[in-house]
């Protein structure tokens, strides 16, 4: 961007504040009406705004910048206009030129194709295209256009729009856009070639439009915006309705019937309110021709017509009839009345009637013949003279190279070809016997234009050829966004930036997930997502996507390519995924816990560790004591495991050692006998060893199989051990045997023995039968333990002796002997109280 364009954004608003305020005050207008007073102006089409060079650089996508929000230079130009027109003003056409002047590169001159710099003197077309050209280029162009032809031309045309300017308007000086300042000084703070003052050009060049307002923008390129002044009572086209309107839109239609009187004077216009004259009356009816003889059905606007028959009416003389066609009114006077002469006109007949024929005078006719040089030599005669002049004269040919006597009517030409150059200055005339007025060159110019792409198709001419009228369309890859530039300037152009999505489908696996990108030329950008494809080891590839790539668009070029060179660009196939880099824990040969090593998945290799094998042997009870080795049968091998299984075909595989130990397993149910089989994995066979178990009373011994006896419950075992006979165990507190059936544990009748016992006195004199349990109570009540009583003495001494018993006289010897034996057993009990108790007993 030139410095003047970029710098204009910084200070134009502050430097031109006084100018804008002064201009706004000088051209003050009524305040803008509310939106209800006048409809908004129609939206302008940017592509139809102008054919000028700046507009040709605008994109067809329709994305135009808002002038109120653009750079400061552009905002300063339209600030005064917006202060009157409001924010809804129509600046679409002006915006194209301002945006081009403030943002884009310098447009090229259409004559020399050199860029127009801010300091170059320029000329701007003021008709319709507003093209900006170098001042020396347009001066040379106008001079060549007006004086280059064989016949001087009074006009010259704009190289862009071909608008004809008179020769008097040939530019002679460098003017600003508003034509008020001569040789405007370049200012980096305003638009190039602008004076920086208020434009003040007439907004409507049509003097009959009723608008006499001037432009309030600062001096600017391109057309002026529509007039924003308010007309309080603007009539519609038909004049039936009045309302406040903007001055630029004061001519409007009220949408009602026109109802103006048509040219027929009979009917009214049935069309809705419109501009211009009313259409012809279309009411059909039967109308007569002008002579009144024919009646036809015609439109009201065509009711006056003539039929095809001759009039045939009598003239005023009453002797001749009217030979005219159908007409209205009287037929008129007879053309043979009045002054009459002989055929050659030398003799008059003043009183000759219209129906009488005039006689010849007999003199020479002397009327000028068709050659225009000689007269008729015949006598006065009726009818036309002979057109062929047969008088022999000496004639020269047109080019003057041959003289000869020939009849006057005969044209004399020679065979010499004209060697003069035609008006183009390139081709000879080559016409036979040319009189010097060589016709314009009829050949095509066919010289290459300045664009370098086309040839001049105009008739051959002098001077420089007109600029190429064609426009080059530069579009994006999809063709939805494009802009036009003059032919020849496309070499330095770049394709437009298209906001549409690229329509080339992706071929990788992320075609639904990949973020869409904008339209472009060439190859699509690579996919930035992770590959995510599952590898053979069941891991996911974490590299950047490397799948197949769609065929690219052709690169941007403006030169047409030959069909022979065109090749079908195929898609680029994807590359396979690289080796898996996922870090995995690789077990040793023996698959020992805690001995794994971290390795890349693609470099997985088993290794031996320092531990013993420890693999369970075939017996299932012992473990291999060899060093770590490859197993023939891997442990806990899972189907689909990424680590390859090592089988017996592996050369490194070796079997574990064989187990030679006897079976050391505890049988079920557990017993003290060992399994007779060698070490094995299956269940041990039932134990058939005989186990000897005595009965509860000890009277007999039972022999049981170990598996049978151990499978019984505790109660059942006690039950099968019973012999079924009497217990025969001695009761602990009495000398009798248990009377119950063989049973486990203590006898239940220890203190409830019901057997009879002979109870005696101490001297055995008295005797009674007691129940054993009463005897036991008696012993306990007396403080003696029944267990200490001998069996022979059980029940003796429980009865008191009578008067007749010897006990009262003499203690029997056995009792004394018994006392001595008790004292020998209890030597520590020497107290008097214990001795007295024994003696009392």
C-alpha cells in the first residue's frame, strides 16, 4: 500500500475538521426526515455501480466494508454527508471507489498499463466509468483519436467507456476530482489526487430533475452519492399523490391508476402510476378510413388509417379525377390548370384548357442532359430527353494517366493500380485508376494490443490501438468468488480469498472429524489429527495422520494450458503406519512377576532373568528348580494376547524337570495315612486302611475302613463305636457297675444308683437293705467320701449299734487295725480334732 493511502488513516479527520464544518454550514439542508416520511433507497448492486478501474478490483462475493467503520481517511470524506443524510444513506457506489483508493494498490493506467502513483498527474472520466488515467496518456490519446483519421474528427472517446468528448474538452491541466484545484499538491493525509475540500459538484446533472443541491463529500473519486435533501410535497408521476420525499427519490409511483387523458382524447390511461408518456390507447373499435369507404376494427390509437384503393374523386376542373390514394378532405385543384408551355418551355399558351394538349414549338429542345455538361440537340419533343449523351469528347481517366476520345456517357478508366497509402498509413490503395480519394482501409488492424493477449479487431488505423475492452475474471478454485480486472493487468494479480468451504473430500479416516478449510488452489492442507488406526499389536497409532491425500487442485495460473500437457492428477496413497512405539512391559522367559522390562512394542524380545523357573510341574504340587528358561506351555496364555506365544516348536523352549517325589497331599477327608500313589495332580484315591476303634465301654474293638469312618459325622462315629451291650463300667462313687447300654462319656447313673446295698452297724450285728443312692447321701452327710470306702466295707457302720452290740464293750480288732492304717496314710494330720473325728467314727 502506498504511503499516502496508509497515512491517510491517521490525521485527515483532524486536519479537515474546519473544512467540513464550514462546508456543512454553507450547504445546510433541512434535517433528515424520519424513516416513515420516505422509503429507504433501493439497495445498490456493487457490480453495476461503475465500469471504472477501481471497481473492477472489487470482489463479486458482495462483502463490502462499512464506510462508517472503515479507516479514518474514508470516514473523514463521508462525515459531512452522513451528518445530514443520517446513518441510512446509500454510499454503496461511492464506497467502491473510496475503498479502492484507500486500501488497494495503485490501479494501472488503461493506456500505458503503468501503475498510477499518488504523485502522477491524472485525468478522471466524468461520464459513467470514472476511470483514472495518466494525464499525458489521455492527452496523447485524444490527439491521436481526433487527428489520426483521414477525415478530421471533432470528438474523441474515453478509452474505457467510449463516451464521446468534443475536441474542445481535451484535458490540458491536472485537476482534482472536483475540478476546482489545478495541480493539487500531494498530501499524505488525504486521498491522492484530491484537494481535500468539499466536492460541491452538482448531484444531478439533469437540469429538468429539479435538484440543484451539491455534493457534501470531500473531494473524492467516483460518482457522488444520491441527494439527501427533503422535498416536502413531492408529487407522484400522475400528480394525484404528494408526500415528503428525498430529493434523489422525489420521482416515485403512488401505485394507483394513472387516469391521465390519452392522446385520443376519449379514454384515460389504465396503467398504474408511471413515469414518461402514457402508452397508446389500446381500446379496440370499428373505425372508418380517411376516405370513409372502408370500416375496419382497429385500436383507438390507430383509428386514423388509409385504405388501399385510389381516391377517384373529381377535381375542381370537373374533367379529371384524383389519382392520389385514400385521403381526407377535398381532392384539390387540377394540376393542368394555369400557365402552360410547349414541352421545351420556350413558348407559352395562356388560354389553353386543361384537357387540351400543348403543341410543340419546333425549336431545339436544349434541355440539360443527364451528363450535366451538354444539352439535348433534338427538336422540341414530348417525353424525357435521351439520358445517354453520345457526343464524342476527349476524356481523362480518374487518375489522369490516360486521355482518349470517347462518347460522353462512357466512363474512361485505366488499368494502373493506385500505390498511395490509405488512411491507416500501412496498406496501399491498389484500386484501379484511383482518383486520389482512396477509401478507408477495409482490412483489420490485427496488431497486438497492449494487454498482450488479444489483437486489435478494429479497421486498420493510424496511431495506437484502443485499450483492450475485455475484462479478465480472476476467480477462486471453486469459482464462487471472483473479481474482474482489465485485460493485461491480470499478470500481477493474486486469486481472491474465498470464504467458502473446500469441496475436495478427504480420503483419510478422519473425513468426518477433520476441521473443514476454505477454498484454495493446489493441494489441501494435511490432516492434523492423530492417525488413530489400530496396529497389528492392538495398540493405536499416535503419529500424525498419514492416510491417502485427495488429488490437489491445479495451481493458480492465468496462462491456458495445452490439452496434451493436461494429466489427470491422481490421489497420493497413504504410507503405512510406522512401527509401534508404545512402551510395554516384556516378561522374561519364565514370566516371573517383577522381572518385566520396558521396551517399545515393535522391539519386543523375551529375555532370561536371574530367578529360578518356578513353573508348576505336571504334578501340580511342586515347582521347577531350573534357571529361567522358555516354557513349552506359557502360563495363563490369554487369547489375543499381543505378546506372541512360545510353543514347543521354538528352538529355545525346554521342558521343566520331572517330579519323582511321593504324593504329599492330605487326603479328603484328612487322615494320618499317606497316598500310595506317586506325586500326582488329581485327587487321591479313598483311603482303605482299617482303623481299630474300641467301644465306649471297652468290652470289644471295632475295625473300620479309614474313608468310611472319617466320612461319618461325630455323632455317627460315636454311634457306630457302641457295642450294643451293657456298659459294665464301675461307677466311681459306689462299687456297682453301670447298668446303661454301652455309651460314650461318663455314666449317667453315678449318683442315682438304684441297686440295693446291705447296710450294717459297725459290729455287723444290725443289718438293713438300702438303695445305693441313699447310702451315698448318708456318707456325704456324715462327711465321708464314698470313693474312699472299700468295697468290702461299703455300707458298714452306717447303722447305729444297739445295746446288745459288742461295740459298746470292746472295739473290734479289725476296726483298730483300720484306724492304724489310715493314720499311716495321713501322717500330717496330727491335730486332736482330726483324731477325735476318726475315733468317733
